[in-house]
């Protein structure tokens, strides 16, 4: 049989339909890869949530350069405590683990007003390091969310510090906040790094404050009624309440 006059197409010749199939397959593969990555990151955040607090009758406000956690039922004899801490500091994480239950009880009972002077000097000159991004995330939480979310977020970062200090960035902090029930405004602000510049500015002033008020620039440092504790024991909250009881 003659094939004269008939055009035979090369099997390697790509028509427009074939090209679109390839494009679609690539797009699907990219979307799938991104979905797997995001799902894995979200799972990590879920695994880190752990125990949370859902009843903290207090307000959290950024007053000047410090976070102030003020109990709603605080009396005239409330004890004022200030903690200088850095999210990259292992000893800060250990101290928070030892103190958080006593602090929570003192806040719930209206016996202590807690101020946090967040530091970032352990990042060195890296203004986009872990401490700065963690601080920026906490600023976003304070701006948009409740005292409970603030408390839970800070505790989560310290509780898992050793696992995340070398790897977490804005999107990871945003995922963690989302898992803790933070608002969409908070999650977006953290993910975009909206508060990073503010964190840099405040942390620089907090370091100046720390250098002027602390015996040595070492965190954590605790001040009760304006006086720095020389020895930071696991029972410092109870001792502070007893010594300053009205």
C-alpha cells in the first residue's frame, strides 16, 4: 500500500496539547510538594502545642518597651516582678519551666503583676535571628490576641527551644500561633514579619535598660519590687510573695 501524499508525524513532535499536559503535570507536582511541606510544618507545630492555659484572668499590654501581665483582681498589695529573658537562652527556658505554674497561680490569685523585658542579644549582630523573630511574633500576639494565647505562645517557644532554635522562622511561629488559636490577623502579621522592625528597636532599648539596671548582663534576671534577686531559685515566686506580703 502506498503512503505517497500522506504526512507522517514524528512521535517526538510536541503539539500544543501535549505542552499543556506537561505544564499541568508540573503544576500539580509543585502544588503537591508545597502541600506536603506545609502539612509537615503544621504537624510539627501541632506536636509542639502540648498543654495550654484557657483561663488567665489578666490583661497583657505593651507599655513602653515591656510586656505587662496585669491580673484583673490585683489588689493594692500586688507584688511587682520583672523578668529579663532571651528566647535563645537555654537557662531562660529551664527557669520558665520551673516557674510557670507558680507564676500562673500568682497571676490568677491577683497576687503578682508580671513584667517581661525581652532581650535579643544572644542573636549577636543577626537582627533576623531566632530571638528577634520570636520577639516579633510575641509582639503580634500581644497586639491582636488574648492573655491566654500570649501565655501559651511564650511557653511553647521556651518549652521546645532546643528543638526549634536553629530552624524556626516567621512561618513556623505563625503555624504555632495558629495551632494555639490565634486570630488570622496575628498569624498573618507573624508570617509576614510585620513586627520585626519593632522588635529590633525595642530589644535595643531593653538591652540598654538591662545594662543600666542589672548586676551583670546575663539572663534570666528577675527583679522584685525593683531589686534584682541575687540567687534565682526555683521557688523565687513563692519567696517573693511571702517576703512582700502586705
